[in-house]
C-alpha cells in the first residue's frame, strides 16, 4: 500500500529547499538538496475502518512505540487505548488544566503539557502520576510548547523570550538554552508544536515552516512547510495533513508523496491524523475513527 511498513510516531508551498530561517548565517550546517515534489502523485490507501471511538471534541494526542493511543478528552482527562482502539485506562488530574500537548513515544513515561497552568505532568505507562513540574519555578516567561526527549529530558519553547530550553526533571534545572531571535529575524512566528525524533528536534512555526535542531539544540535547517499546527513521524518520513490528504516527506531522500484520505470522508471535518505501523487514527469533532492499514 502507499503507507510503507515502518515504525511510526505522533499534524504547502512546494518545498523548494531546506533553508536557513533568515539571511543571517547562524549555523555552519549546509542546507540539504531540494526535494523534488512539485506535484507528488496522490495515491489511494486501502483504509479499512475498524471502529469509531465516540469522544466528543478530542484534543492533543500521541502514539507510543507499542502503538497505544493517548488522547485528551474535552474535560482534559487523558485516555489510553490499545492499537485497535479498545479502551485501556484513563488519567483524571486532581486539578484539570488544558492539555496542549501529549508525548508518549518512549512508552515508560508520558508527558502532558498544560499550557494554561504552565505545568508539566509526567505519568508512567499505566498513567499513574510520577511527578508534576510548575514551570514558573524555573522559567521567567511563557512556555508555548513542550516535548519529552528519549532521555526523559524535556524541551521547552519559551515564547516570551524566544528561547528553546532543555529541562532535566530529575535534577530540576535548565541544561540548554538556544536563542531564536537571530533565526526568526523580522518574521512574526506562530509556534504550534515541538517534537524530538531520530536525534533531531522539530519546531513547527505555522507562519514560516519547520525549524530543525540537533539533539543539543543547535540549529540545522528549516523545512518550508507552512500553515501547519502539528506533524507526525513514521519510519524515515515526516507527515502532515494538508488540503484533504496526508503528505509524507522523507527526511533523508527528500522524496515526497501524498495519500488520499478514506473515500466519503469530508476533509474539512478532519482535525488531525496519527499514523502508526498498522493502524491510523482520524480525529473529528465526534471522536476518533480507527483504520487498519493493509
């Protein structure tokens, strides 16, 4: 099928090149060759609907390495489902906050970022609380996005000071600080999403594209995919939803392809899509549709 078998993780103008964020030189890393996708062919995927999860207004979501699905519901409880969409357990916080981002990829620890309370919640694989971090105790600014690194350190996007920060919840101190003002230049950023994958950190700016950093926070390049609020990863590909189709971009060959959404589905009703090894999850206002990928 069009979706090649691969390990997956969990949202355009033609990608003429991967380019620096501004004309000012801020990194010795050279831009990658131009991807050739001016018109990536639209292919149909054999979507097989397994079930609908009735979950009105689902929020932030993530997949772990084993394929389990994590979704924040309308009350900001975190619900865990098996790969086929069967319910497993639910975490209901004592003091609810808006779950702006969920990261469950490393299985043993799940991160929930509450942007309204400026708080991080760490849960184990059974969604039992491990710890909570009040960000105001460590950062003098507003955190816009947060994500969990494979070593359980946490990346924070400090929007007030335009700094990318790394925080160690074990020692409770900041380890890395990468200023972003030179990268951004005179543009007006609209940061939406942060994710580490395969030793790179991806920061989604809806206005100008995706900033790529290494796992030490050093800037590498920018992918000119604009208008996005989130992205996902599957094998060696980055994917995102745009214009009623799933777009896949190979991080190494720079090849691009598009996969049509299931027939009969209104593209305007789709809020986000997560793609795993065997299953895909399509989010609408009514809930989550679980599809098997053959």
